[in-house]
C-alpha cells in the first residue's frame, strides 16, 4: 500500500507541474531589442534578460522562438499558458493581461535622412512612408486609412532603414529604442539620419510583461514582486540602458 500511495503522490506532483508549465514566447527576427533571437549572442534582449532574472528565483519557463504571426496564433490557444511582453497601447493578445510594473517607457520618432526636413505630420502627406508588415502604428492609423501617405511595407527594421537610406521613402516611424539599436548595429553612416520625436502623434507608452488569461495567479503575483524589486534596486534600468 505504501508503494501505491507514494506512486499516486508522485503522479499528482507531475500532473501539477505539467498544469503549471509556462511558455516564454519570443518573436523571431522582429522584436529587437526586446527579444534578440541570435543564439550565439550574449545580449539576448531587454525582455529576455528580465525573464532570465526572474528565472533565477526558481521560476522556470519553456523558451519558444517563433515567427511573429505563428507566435500570436499560439497565444490564442486557450490551453497554452504563456508569458511574453506587451503594452496597453497595442491591440490583441499582447494587451489583454499585463504586469502592473512596467519594464520601460518607449518614445517614438520618424527616422529620415538629414536632407528631409520634418516639422509636422502634414509635411509627409502625399509622400512615402515605410512600415513593417503586421505591425500596429497607434496615432498614425487614421492617416493611413485616409491614404494620406504612399506606404511601402517591408518585413523587418533593417529593411525599413535601408529603404530610408536609399531615399525610396521619406520617413519610418518607430520606437527610439528600436531605431537606435538597429542604427548602432548596421554599417550605415549614423550622421546621414535624423530622428524627429513624434510624441504628439504616438504618445509615449509603457512596455510590460504580458500573461495569458489562464496564467497561474500565484506565479503572476510572485513575478510582480520580483519586477517591483528589480525596479526599486535599479536592475530594470540597467538592463534597458544596456541596449
């Protein structure tokens, strides 16, 4: 009887572990500097470094790197418990259940060549903007729907910046953190470009951790406590400043 009893306890334990298995979703190739899916790189992205810090507290996630669209599809599966990053400013899965403590606040700018002056949004009406296919652009959506710009869609940030460098489009709207990261890692002369802050069009907003709706509540509370501690002791700021 003792053997059967311990065997049952063991099965219950394994079942509980399986029920609480959580996947950390990483968007492949489109989410730098938040997630960098270069496996031989020591710099793995702002959010991934936060996740790595959380895992030091005896919390473990199954890391899963997927193309962005497939990642979103998997996030809609009600049987999957997951964590990634998101924002209240975004639509869809990455805004439904966010951490109370933010990781960082992001600002947006238009990237242009220095030869292209920008003062207000009407300066770009009738001109070409480069956007990343599948991304959302809060604040610009109404102008895009009204066909105020000629839009060139590309698959990633480096392609967008190259389009600007070649003069095929006038401006590329993006977070300052992403623009600076990619400009610093590309071989294009930095002095050729200008960043024009557009807080009047795309308001500053927070980036948070994002949880599935079925995420274990106790685990979420523990993660929140860790985030608060990381913010208070400067670890979050240090991670962000690395990129």
